[in-house]
C-alpha cells in the first residue's frame, strides 16, 4: 500500500473513531489500488496502473470516512458494530466535478473493474453516494443481481489476513469482524458531499480536498519517479477486458451486463400488494393524465388522504405474492393513471403528495413503483401516423435547456420541499418504518431464502438514493412546466407526441400511443421473428453475405437470454440498426423510421443528445418473462452521459389476448401497434410470463 494512501486510510480511521464516539471504526476504507492488490483482484501491473489515479482514490477515502461517520449516526450503533465492512467506493464517483475528471478510466471501465473484483470473489461491499446518477449500471447490476449471495459469509477475513495485518486494524474491530456472521453491508450514504446544489461540495470538503491535494502532488512525484506512468500506459490486461466486453454488445460491458442481468436493476417481484385493494381506496377518475396535475384543493386533500391510506395499507400488507388485478382492466387502467402519477411523485401533482416529506414520499413512490405500479389506458384517440420527419424538426429542435430553465427547476424544487412542511411529517408513518424495514432486512441472515429479499432491499436502497424521483428524473424534460411543452407540441403539429401525450409524459412520466404502427406492420414483424427463430438454426453455417442477402442477422447476434443460471429475462433479443439488416429491411426499417420520427418529436420536449438504441425482443411461448427492472438509473440530465432517458416500447403481438400473458407490470395490455413511452430512470416494469409468441421493439433515447 502506498504511503499516502495508507496515511489517508489511517487518518480517516482516526476520524471515524472520533466521530464514532470512541467506538472502533465501523468502516474500513481502502484506496483502490492497494485494496485490489492485497485482496488479489488486481495483479501488480494493474494495481500500479490504478495507483496513478491515487488522487481520486485518496479523495474517495477521505470522503468515505466522513460518510462512514454519517452512516454511524443514522444507523443503529450496535447493528453497525456487528458489521465491519470493507467498502469499495466506486472511484469515479464525482466527489466534486473538478476532480472526477482526473480518473484515467471511464465510468464503464470502472464498472468493469468492480465487476471483475466481484467475479474474482473479492468484492464484498459497495458504499454508494447519494448521487445515483453517478453509479454505473454494472455496479447497480452487481448489487441487484449478484451482491450478497450467502457464500459471501466470512469472505473478507478468510481472504485478507495479510491485508488486515498490514493495516493495523484496531483489535476490537477485528474481533467484531471475526465474530460477525455476515461481513457485508450495503451502505446507501447520505453524504454531506452531495448536500449542495448539483454536485458541489461544501467548503469543509474543499478544505480537505486541498489538503489531500498537497499530499498527492507529493505522491504523484514519487510515483512518477518510480516509473508508474509507463505501467499506466501499458495496462494491457485492462485493455483486454475492455475489448472482450465491448465485443459483446453495442455499448460494451455495461450493456452486456444489462442484457444478462436485467438492465439497470432487475430483481424478482417478491412482494406485491393486491392492486384490487388499492382500487377500493382510490376514487376512479375520468381525467386523463394530462389533467391530473390540476386537481382542485378538495381533490388534493382527498388524494393525500388516500395516499396515506395506501401507504399504510401497503406497509400492512405482507406477502401478497404476485396478485393480479381482479378488477376489469378498462376501469382499472383509468384508476391507475392517477395512482401512477401519485406513486411516481409527479411534479405536477406534487401537492397531491404534500402530506409526505420528501423521504416519505420517496418511500411511497419507490414502493409503489416497485410493487404496484400500473399504467392506465391513455384517453387519446389513435393517430394516423404518416407525417414526414421534417415537419417536426423545425426550429424547436435546437432549443436548448437554458439557465432560466435550470433556475425554474430549482425554484420549483424549492417550492416543492417548502410545501412539504415538517408538521405534516409523521415519522412513525413513513421514514422510521423505512429505516426499520431496511435494518430488519440487513440484520437478517443471508441464507438463500432471504437472498432475494436482500436484493429487493438493494434495489430500494439504490432507488431511494434519489429523494424525489419524479422531480429528479423530470429534469430530462426540456421545460419546467408541462403546458409549455404542450404548446411546443401543438406548434410543431406533432403527429405522434400530441400535446395530450406530452402532457401525460410531463405529469406522469409516461404516455401511451396506440396505433404507433399499423396492424400490417405488426403482423409482418411478428412473422419475421418467428421466421428468425426457426431459421436461425438452419442458417448457422451461412456466411455473413448470404445472411445479408436473406435479410437475416448473423445468428450470433441473437442473444438467447434464457440460460442456466436463469437470467433476469427469458427472451431472445436482437439489436436493431437502421443501417444494417434486419433493421435496414422491411418490415423493421419502417418501424425504425417511425421511431426516428418519435425521436425527433421527443427532441423538442425532452433533452436528448442523439443517443439511441433499438432492440427486438421475442418471447417464445414457454412462460418466458423479464423480471421487474428499470431501464436506467434515475438521471437528472446534469451530465452528458449515455444513460437512457426515454424508453419506448412498441408491441407487435397480433391478436393479443389476456391468455397470452406477457403483460408489462404497468398493467398495460401489449396490444398490437401500441407504444408506451416513459422516463427510463423513473418507472419499474416487467414482462409477465408469456405463453404465446410475444414480440416487442424497444428503443431507448438519451
Ligand atoms: O417488452 C416489454 O414489455 C418490456 C421490455 C423491456 O422492459 C426492456 O427491454 O427493457
Ligand atoms: Fe425495460
């Protein structure tokens, strides 16, 4: 371990001890390179390459310890003491903007590193900062899909005696560690680092950062003298994994992991409230989502009350299993429209959640999103789609998100938090239950029957890092107010995203578009998928140009998602590209063009940067499903990332009926030609077991 990093760890531990009021330090933070080396997931060359980014690691370490003491304050001390922790902090976390750029690796590379650590059995815990936007999707996948399997017990001590003796860990901590059943802890840290607007750090943090800087300048000099720069450039083993992973999917390892592990996060639906129960509480509404943001005071109060009831009822409900909606779909869909808006913490309906403090509202939103989310049929007439894309690209396409808009968002958030008066907060009602629930799960055993519950908790922990998810995710929307966006949609005479649909997207986070593609296109797409699957076997040996002539993708480009161990999804999927077959050939080319039109219309109301990907998914007929997941981590569009912002799913199931299954959890019927558009970071969804060929084409935009 290099001297500076070691010094940081020691100093930080002392800080932790002090803040922990004399208790041994609860959190052991190690700079990444030394950690990797000692724990054996990096070889010497890799470790030295990483060490050149010591600046970032050391900063992380300093902040980690601060976070650790924050953690100590909010969690039950005894419980925490029983859980000595080794944390790998995702090092590219932007502690503050000016330092994050110093990391020599991209977010995806760090993702790979963390993944690798995990795969080599060396990753025991992750400590995440509050800003989920900065957490790589693979880390999230790791947490949700893989972290904390039962066999992790005692891993740390067994594998790192050398590390421990090198670190002068206080004996009390060691004893605690040795007697502990589970040595893993998933910490969702509310760090002071993130308390300011954006990612700014407070002055105190900056002082620390400057101190650290001085040490690091010195350390950098030493490292350069030792020739680590050369090693850095020649970190070939890292290059290897990069290439290897990048080969497998259009967007490299991150995407590979999404495919395998269910996008941003994918966990089984372990508990679900009976949606029918909710419906009893919730007065049906004949309003569209567009109007739901403009209820009168009385309705607000009523909804507030209903939400409290729902929240309580939800908490009271224990193991409902996957209870399906018993009420008729049409009535239920209409009711769900309102509920989804409420559960997503809708900005426009924020007064509807006024009774909840931010955390409680989040808790409600997250639970609702996770377990109950349903989506309503949009009360808009099917559109005859047929305009040319140029008609919507005029002028407004170039409109940018101005400072004024930012200010308006901030103002709105301020108003929103102000409206969440402390007097309304009943800690017993919400937040403390949430904490208690988490602690209960964390303190449970890690036997396999609890495993999925833990993963569920991991999901909640991550999702809950964002306090008001709707407000946060809505920042990908261009305008602070829905009606401004609607005016734009009207002015540009949008064919797909009409103003009602824009209003729904703005106020609810989703909208539904029936007849996005024609019945004929649906049939053709469906048939082509069936052919693909049949033909894939028979064309395995054809050369690529033959396949191209047939308009077939290379068989290897089909990802069979079914497997052993089972992955989050059971479909076969294929990335579509408008330029190459089959995306360039009918019927896919026509559908892709329609998505392009959608993209252009979206661009005037959503902040998009040109990112797009498209996927064809085929669920054969053996009950294949896709576990509940979110397509992206919540994103507030403050950074240029390739985080998906908009998901758009078009269903291509001719003659779909209930017996076919395959409904998304949003309780939407995957009707032929129907498109659902939603904020990728906001809504949980899934595919329920499908017993009839089921085809969907999904596009993601960012
Ligand atoms: O087909 C669907 O309904 C959902 C597909 C999906 O969630 C995805 O590909 O991310
Ligand atoms: Fe999805």
